[in-house]
């Protein structure tokens, strides 16, 4: 089974949303993780509410550190725009999405970026299935 990891600084919003959409659209075909280089210790309430709007309970997630996830080589790692604040994680393939931090955005802009994350996740899922 292929492993997919989403990383941001706090693991409270962007990476949590990406993990949720990967779980929704990956249909149990992948091992899916998210983590933060400096986790906040909680999932952002706006992220929880935003995902509730699309039928996913993000309240069951926890903000995790990179030390809390398996120390393995991931098939695909996505950083969420945190640039050099994201430490190196072993990966066969990686990319940075450069997604703006959502935590201070008003609800309409938050939803717009949530939906952008959804489309990016769906695209990565289609590509990861073809990786060797």
C-alpha cells in the first residue's frame, strides 16, 4: 500500500483538510498521514466546521508532530506552503502546494481554499496510483 503524507507547520488546518479529503477520495487504497513541523496541539475550529459542511468529522483528528508518524519512506509528500520551515521527510516524490494559511481568513475565502485543496488532493490521488 502506498503512503501519502501532508505536512504543514501547525498540522491544524491545511494539512488536516488535505488528509481528510485524501481519506474521503482515497477510499482506503492508501496509508494517509498529516503532521506538522511545530504542531499546535489542536485542529483549528474553522477547519472542523468547514469540513463538517462537506460531511466529514475533522473533530476526530489530532494535531500531530512529524515524530508521531511512521519514520518510513513515503511514496508522496505534499508540503502546504511552509517552505523551509518543513523539515526533510524521506519521499520518493514530493511537491509544495504553496497554499496560503487559512486560520485568519473569513468563511467565504476559507471555503474557497478548502475547495482548492480538495481538487489538488484528487489530482494527487490520481497520480499516486500510477507511481512505481
